C-alpha cells in the first residue's frame, strides 16, 4: 500500500534537485557510496561519518532516503489519531538530523493524503542538520515542493546546528529520523528539554539500535509522556529479552529507480527493518487493558495462525486454531505486522505466557 504514497512524479522532483539524469543512479561512484554507508552502519551505533568523500548525498537520497519514507507512513497509518491532537490553530513540524529532509517530505505526503485539514494549518517546516551540504540538498528538494498547491502556504526553514541544541524549538511535531543511533552515547537526559507535543522516532531495525532506544522509552515514560506506538502500555520495563528486539519492516516498493539501484548493487533482500516510537503529551484513544501490538507477520502451522503479540508488559506468541476460529476473532488472522489489536474480554494474568490460545468467544478488532 505504501507504494501509492509517492507522487507519480517523485523521480522528476528528486533527480533535478540532485543534479542527476535517469540512469545516473546506477553509476559506479554512487553504488560505491551506498556500500560506504552500509559498512558504517554495520560497524555499530555512533560510528558514522557523513563528511567523508565517499558519503555521497545523492546516493543516500536516491536509495536510503526513498526507502525510509514508507517507514514513517507505516507508523502514521497505525496512529492516525495523532493528527487529531494537533491544535486548531497554526502548528509546526521539525526534523532533527534531517539530512535531505527525508521525514519532512514523508510527513507532508502523508498529511496531504490522509489529514488535509491538519496540513492546511501546518505553517512552518524546519529541518535541522549539522552538515551544510545536506542542508543545501534539503533546500533544493524543498524548492519544487514549495510550488505544489497543498504546500504553497508553508514556510520552509533549514538550520545548521547539532540536534541537541534545538530540542526546545517551538513546534508541535518533533521527528528524530536515523539520528539517535548515531549519537556518541545512549544518554537520554535530553528528554527533559523537549517542548514539542508529539515526538516521532524512527531508527534502523537492529538489536543494537533498539537497545539504544530503550533508555529513551523509559525516560519519556518517567517524564509523563504517553506511548502511542508501539507499546499499548509503557508503565513497566519493556518485556523484550536480551536476544530479541521490537522492530517492523517495509518491503522494497516498486519505484523503478530504486529497483534499478537494488538490482545493480545485488541487494536481494527486499525487507527494510526499522524501530520506531511515537510519544505524545496526550493519552492514546485505545484501551491499554485489551490492546496488543502485532510484532510479526502471521505464520501458519497445522491450519493454525500464529503471531507474536505484546501489550507492553507481556510478550508471547498467540495461536488461533481452526476449531476456535469465528467471524469475531478472524481479524487476528487478517492483521498486518505493526497493527494494534483489541482482544475482548481482557485476558486474565493466567492467560499470559510463552504461547496462548485464542478462544472462540473472544472478539478481535484492528484498532485504527
């Protein structure tokens, strides 16, 4: 579904801003730059050098920036009520560590298609990054977007600064996009400085990165923030064990120039994993006592459906066999990875365990 979110002329927006022509995306120097980024990320959190000659912003923007945008869409699709918590007056959006503006553009596209009233009140979009050449690229990408009818009223601003210096920026939405995993430490004391109403965090979906995000989750919870994604409850420590981590994925979409890059670079795995959190000053509208997040795709075994569920306190596999299947609990089988399920009546503590079975008299709904 995320494929259709891209404007039909996305390549026509992207390539001129990058000074590229169709076909340039698979030139050897750009493929080498992709390899440079990949090797740095594999080296572990905090070991990134975007100033190196090999760190070509064109390669990053064509491939990684483009495939990162559906990650935000996947989270916003599952938390659409975040836009209803926006003020009835003007509001602002800021991305810290914006690079080419990846999640700024993704937010604008999502709002245009799903929350036009909120988009009409969005007056200021700000990108913050410490590297001038990335801000210059973001400026060039903003130029054609400024001319599009839904965005003409927006004031685009770009600020050269370290993200820690900009936490108190006025605004209602604050996005951390692939920036916390690059911080030199996992100290989350900065949480006390945030003045936004909503904070969205999107990072690579690795075990090491998730371990770095857990202190952020705990610090936000202690500072009286509410978690909207993924945790239905966050009043206890995360139940993930040391050998597991909370992550989601998007499949590589059929954007032709991205597919050409992937094929030329021999990137055969179409899955792109990510970790994400959505925090707000306002409580979520769902009922934590009956809510469970799907942490896996459905798998089938002996005509039963099995998937991992977590309510923020308990983590385990849930099974629905064919004898217990009813129209009321069928959404358990139809849900997607990342969806929020309401299972009624509330499951008693004795029902929580490594694997539980859904009963025919339970009702399952997908929360939107």
